[in-house]
C-alpha cells in the first residue's frame, strides 16, 4: 500500500523485554531515575532522530504495575504509557527466577526441578508470548492515532504478537536489531520466519545481521533498512580537556583511557580489558595512567572484585549508571583514547558518542564495530586477546599525532553518517515514505 505523505507522523515504540522493569533492573535504575534523569541509549537516540524528521514518538512500556499511567520523560519530553502486564503472565512470572536464562531449568524456581526440561521450556515460551497486553496496546494505538508500530528486537516473542496486532488494526509494524537474540523455544522457530516476512520492515545496521535475516528467514531485501543507530552530534562534542580533567580531579599530564556502558563482564569484554590494563601498567610504569569505567548494572560488584583481584590502582569505576549526559561528555572529553572490548554487540551507541567527542577508538572485531570504526578513525583488534588489545591502546597512548588524526576523522564520520538529522530522515523514509506490502 502507498503510505507516502508529508507532514508530522506518530510512531509507537515498544522497548525490548517482557516488562520494562527488566531493563531498569539490568541497569540498576529506578522509575524516578528513568523519568527524571535517564538519557541516551537506542531508545532516546531514535526519539531524537525521528523528532528531527517531524515524527512524534510515544513509548509504550509494559510494566509490572497494576494500573496504567501516562508519564512524561522529562529530559526528552517524550510521553510514556505504562501498560500493565497481563494477569496470566504475572502468575507465570512468580515461578520464574531468571526469565532470560539460556537453560530452561535455570529459569524457574528450584521447586520445579523435577519437571521435564521440555515442559519448562514450553512454559517459559508460552509466558513470553502472553507478556504483551494486546487489548491495552490496541486501545493506546487508536487513542494516540499512531501511524506505525516499532518493536525493539525482532528476535523476541513481543514482535511476533505485535505483527499480528498490526495486521488486525491495519497499522504497519516494524522492528529493529539492537543485539538481542535470545532463543525462547520451538514454537518461536516456526513463528518467527512467518512474522518477519509478514511485517512491513526491519531496521538493521549491521551487514552481517542483514545477511543472516535474509538467508535464514527469507526476508526480501526491500524490507530490510540498512540504517545505523543515530547519535546527536550537536550534543556529543568535545569539551576542553584541561577543564574536564580539572572538574574530575584527573592529573592534566595523565594518559586517560575510557569505556562507558552497562556493566556486563562477559558480553562487554571487561575482563579482557582489565587483563590488558595489567600489561599497560607494566609497560608504562613511568607514566601517570587512568582507566575510566563509567556505568552500572547488576555486575558492578563483580567488576569491583575483578579490579581488586588484579590489584589495579589506576582504574576508576563509577560503579553506578551515570544518568546525566553532561557527566559522560565531560569524562569523554577528559580521555585520550576510547576502548570498546565487547564480545557481542548489536549496533552500539557508546562508541559513536565517543567518536562524536573526537576520540580515537580501539574496538574488538565484532561485525557491527567494523562498520562503525573505520581504519581512519580507530584500531580493530581480535576478541578475547588482552595482549593485542594492550598493544593497540599503548600504540595510541604513545602517539599524540595519531590520536588527533584518528579522533578528527571519527568526529567527521559521525557528523556525516550517524547524526540525528542524517539518520532521522532515513528512518522516516523507511517507515512512512515508501510502498510496503
């Protein structure tokens, strides 16, 4: 059908997860922190970019709360609808201690240990498919006069049920890929190829992931929008390094390396980074060093233990999620090099924020990171190799001219390809200004 039009449009955005509290808990956030202080991430990057393209976004968050609510997210002025999770899921959730565990037996409480694994897997899968309050979402879509529905992560049962809902309501349904690919059960394997082919399109930044979706699910190339995650390059810009260091109490002569994000030791490769930093401390004994780790999450204590175990005295970890963008930008401005040692990523925003602040990047050889970090803006090293990671970081710390050259190219790359204005116009065109089946 032809949906080409000009003027403002409205899009409903449904975040990942059975309930939004799953995201809040993983980032050690409370509701007040989220509504009053939280910024950044895929969610608000998309909202800023779409707003620049005259698209109004309403966020629908499925919640453990028992009554619906409408609350304004203060930093972005985004309207957020809290929709209570269905009672059937609430009952199932009581028995689930780790809903996203890979092993079905680890999902449920120990009192169900005697239940066969195949039944546990089926129970979890059924619960995931019942986590979306379809009637409440349908009413909200009509009330807000939404022109399209966007799900974060197509590799999740919420996407499948939203595609069905979109077909029933005549509302185009889309999804993005942000790195989530947990497998729930056998029914999902049968349903997902149907819903991916039936949806109106998927936004995928990574070439490798786009190829996988096309080959595995048979999604037509015309339905795959190769569009990166955006970053607000007007906001993320370098501040004066001397002033940034003074405000943070960092030696003006120190060599400073930074990482920021959600603390997940294995996924983010923070154990590898700490092992690499042990080598860097040995190599640069005569220099003042700082490794800034800015972020929080459930594994913050595990990170502190890992730092203490390695006896690293030059590592500074915030230990909590930093909500204010000003503080993150100040820390980025104080740094000389940005490091991103992940084992797995979707299309991360954090290195783009660092690039916008004029930092050269050292990143691991993850497919999406190869598409972000070009040879003229940073260095790519193999995953799981502390020694080669240390080599790359040391090389940049030892060469100020190289750092400046790569950092300037990184900033230019963000302005031209990843800015809110550039990405927002592409997203609007994909969602609203083309013919889709």
